[in-house]
């Protein structure tokens, strides 16, 4: 049987025997293959000299907080796979025999989120109780969708060792002043108000965000960027909204992760996989903000 690379898979998995997540890139082949791994600037290069791709050359967007993209091409009778990474983290490479045979490249996500370990994230699912928020074309309610996202974001933070709390964990109405007061009293470092956009035109879809104070502008932009490229939905940009009292000084962002009035977006949020990816995208936007803030502090 000829040796060829038949598939490339990406995804997150739990770290065995301890809390944490791994970003995995798996190269599947018809038979066991030899491989060579070489670090290159901004990426890890995997060279498989005896097995070309059994597929067109490709670029796979990932954006899971560590791996941003996987580029694969057939070169000189073999395969060259460049795994582009956002952070320099520990990596393990192993060959797994079986049907199919596999080469697994696994990145430890923990160090990428170390910037958040000493910070506290306030997760605020909007609406609740008598305040249902928007409604989708097939009657999906905003208050339920954002609560689902908040719980997934909370659980993701727990898996990565990131401190957070939610301002409501069930279908109840909590006044905004109470949400802000709790965030301030707990010493939150960022305030994320989770929403789903509603538009008169049902053709409008995608993610956008509002910065609720000047400190939240950069965070809003980074979250929308992560949502758009992780979920493959339109980037609707950011805007200014004045919803919060001026005493909240930490970055405060209203995240509209989809536009629920659009039938495509409403259908997407019914998928558990989509919602898990949305939670990861929101957290990655926050991570990127604090990495950037720390880098600026070091350079000054």
C-alpha cells in the first residue's frame, strides 16, 4: 500500500491525569510513516518525506488559543505541514499505529493562559427571568442562549485554571446595578456582558461588540476578531455604548456573539460544538488583550 496522508484533524482534548487542555494536530496516513519536526519562526514544521498528501494543498484555520492555522502541501514526494502557533508552549510528538496510522502533535495550552491566572473574569449573561431579550425566527430566546454560553465559558475557565464568576447561573432577572456592584466588590479585572444581537433585517448576521467604557475598546475588538475567525461568521465590528455607571474602571464589553434574528445564526447556536467554540473565542479575546497589555508594560 502506498504511503499517503489521508486526513488532517485538529481539536482540543483534556490533559490526562491533571487539569488542562491540549491543542492537537493529527496527521492520518495509510501506513506508519517517519517524520521530522523542525521549529521555524512562528510555527512548527512537520516533514514526512515518504508520504504526500492524498488531497489538495490546504490551509486550515484553527484559532484555538495556541494553534492559529495548519498549512499542508505535497513537496518532493512527501508532505510538509506547517503548524502556525500564537504562543511558544511545550509540545509533544508521537506516532500512533493503527488504522489509520497517525502522527499526533500536541501543544500544552496551559502556558498560553498563564496571563489570566492572577486575574478575575466577570461573566455576565444578559437578560434573564422576565427580561427575555431578543427572539430568533424559530423562537430561541436570547436570555437562554447567553446563559448557555456563560456556563460553557465558566467551565472552560475552570478547565484552564482561570478565575471567573457568573452574575447569574439560572433563569432569573438581576438588575444591571447589582451585576456591576458584584463585579466591583469581587475585584474583577474584566467585565463581559454576553448578548445575542437583534436586527430588523433578518439577513444581517455575525458577531459584534460594544465597549461599555473606554478601557474596554481594545478588548471588544479582539473578542470580535476571535469570534469571526474561530466561528467563520461575519465580523460586524465594535461600537460605543453607555450602559454602565462610571465607577467600573476595568475593561467592560458587551459581546453579541451572533445575531439571533438571523435564521442561520439561530441555527448555529443550537449546536453544542458551535457554542463551545464561541466560549473559547470569547476567552481568547480576553487572553489576547492581557498578553498585549503585559507586553506593552514590559516595553515601556
